[in-house]
């Protein structure tokens, strides 16, 4: 991977943008992790479909496949993952590094779950 591929510099919503979006703020799921989102999505039982509805919304994760690692916001649909919606540049890098060094669960495709410390930081910064 060259330097251009390793960067995470796309046009995403930033912290200030997200703070102005009640449609996003009300649907943030801080307890949803990449492992949960990356589970197989074909569900046929009513309780499986209900689980998909419960995780739908927005989740934060740490993208480790770019340099430096980045805190990203992913839009999660009830049927599929729709898109990466945001990138939070304001978060202290040491919080991300601690989450990667001491993960709360095994990463999924280079995506790390956010820690309680990052959740606290997000709650404070986003006012949620």
C-alpha cells in the first residue's frame, strides 16, 4: 500500500457537521461494534430481523488501515452497511492508539471497536 492509498482523506462529515445533524445524533449506537455489524446479514427469523433493526443507525469505529488511524462514523442499514459517513479528526490520537493496542474485542477487517473512554469523549463532544 502506498502513501496515497493509506490516507483517509475523503469528503466525510466532521465533528462540527455531525453536531448539527439531529437525524444522525439520535441514531448513534455507541454500543454497536464492527464485529456485530460484520456478522452475516441474511436473516430469516423474526428475531434476527429485529436484531438488524436494533443495530441500524450510525456507529463509530477506528479505521486502522490508514495512517494515522482514524475515528470513523459508519451508517448501518437494516439490510446492509450503506456507507462511511464521517471522520472525526479532533479526537486525541492517544485514545485511538490505546484502543488499537488494547482492543475490547478482536478487530474485524481492520476495524476496531471504540472503548468506553472514546465513548465518553464522543458523548461530551457531541452533547449526547
